[in-house]
């Protein structure tokens, strides 16, 4: 099963989304957005940018 984005409204009235893996595990959670359109734009940004994103190790 493919992953999916789930969009909902939180208790404060903000729109949020989770990215879930095919097994149902949450692998990413968004910030709160004032509008549904903004939340959907955030999903689109993840779709466009994540595939080519670098992995950077931060040493402490």
C-alpha cells in the first residue's frame, strides 16, 4: 500500500497534515496552517522538494 497524506483541523482551528507510510505509521507531521489551501500547498511543497533533498548529518 502506498503512503498517504491526511489533513485535519486541530483543536485550535488550524489545518494540519500527517504523511503516513503504507503501514499506517506517521512519518511526518506539519505545522499548523490558517487555511486548508495553505496546508495543501505545504503538502505540494513536500512532494516537490523531498525527492531531491540532501541528507545532512549534524554533529554535536
